[in-house]
């Protein structure tokens, strides 16, 4: 286990999800409320580890369900039926959002995709919401909303590509140094919000929803 990840607040996410990720933070919401605000139905939220979500996301529709025996007993008809009703099976979902809570915030993690980014305004109705995304090509973007309004969205490596208030005005954020922009912003959030998200917690079961 990489102990350093537990000491680095948020910035470890950019390394652990190096192919592409989205981290969303929503102030004052529970994990279930976060998932419901991005389109999930409460009855279809299931607990999933990161590895289970990864397998469900990348499987082919033609693959046997028995291939998921690392976390799913294919003879457990109730479990298979629940995943099927919730949209995880048999067709792989486009995105799986897993959510937890830390220090008064709900957080969500997505592998590869950015489903939550569309709902940033709704996620900020009780305070602030942030969305940090890196795509498979290495380009990153940040969104920030407050009290139901999107304040700014920008590319931290290309600050001239900003929609809304400049990040230095809206957040006091200025990208400097040699780190990738998303890593710099995650470090900024660590300091500003005093959030430390343990790597072990995010690998374990979290409330999860499937989206197509």
C-alpha cells in the first residue's frame, strides 16, 4: 500500500486515476443526496468498491457474468437482479459515480468520465461545489459553483480558456510551478478546504450509481 497517498489530501487522485478521472465535492450534501442530484434513483444506489466498479465499467455486454466472480456470486440471483435493475448489467454503463463524505462535504469519484460536471449548479445549492476533471488525453478542467450558480469553469493549464470569473478572482487560485494544472488545483483545495481524503476509503465500498 502506498502510505504517501493517505498523507497527500487530494492530490494523490491524479496519480491513482492517471487514465482519467473526475473528483466532485459538494458542500452540505450527503453521498446519497449527491447521487440523486446527478440523476440517480435512491432505490438503484448500490455499494461498490473501486475495483468492482472498474470491472463493471469495462466489461463487454457479451462477457459472462461469472467473469465478475471477484466481487459477485453469479448464483446470487438477488444481487444479479439488483445490479441489472440499477443499470450496471448486462450493458456496461457509460459512467459509474461512487460517492462518500468527508468533513462536511460529499465527494464523488468517476473513472474516466465526467457525468457530475453537468450538475454543478444543483450540487452547490447548500454552499459550494467543485469539479476537477482530467480526460484520457491529459487535458484538465475545473468547475466551481456557489449557491446554485456556476461561478467559473477553466483549464488550469490554459488560464486564458475561462468561462466566467477568472480563477484568481473567483477562488484566489493561480497556477504556478511545474506540476500539471489539475494536481496544482487539488493541492489548492487541500489547503483551502482542509480536506484529506484517505486512499483506502475510496478503494473500499462506496454508494454507487450507474449512468448511460
